[in-house]
């Protein structure tokens, strides 16, 4: 009985570690980057801070990214001249 225990425990631990590595890799792609959080904390507007408080970092960063993309799009769009 002890022999089975000595063989089974390391195998179970090895398979558990492999499974957790796969989970960690999936989460790494979904997780928020540290640089994004730092930039958010430095440049957040009140509505983005409210979203952080009410809905979490995911929604707050979504609003922050939309604002940043909107600002870039407005800068690159040519303006129509009145005439």
C-alpha cells in the first residue's frame, strides 16, 4: 500500500502542476498589465474612477481605453472646412 502512495502522490502533483500552468497561461493573456494600471491611476477622469469603484478595474480600463482611442481618432481625422 505504501508503494502505491509513494508512486501516486508525485504523479498527481505533477498533473496538477501541469493543469495549473495551463490555467496561468490563459489568465496571463486576460490579465491587466501593470503599465496600464499605472497610466490609468495617473490620468483617470472622474467617471472612470466611478467605474473603477462600481464595476472594477476591467470596466474602468475599458472606458479609459475608449477615451484614449477617441482622442487619437479625433486628432487624426481631417476637419471639414466651411466655405
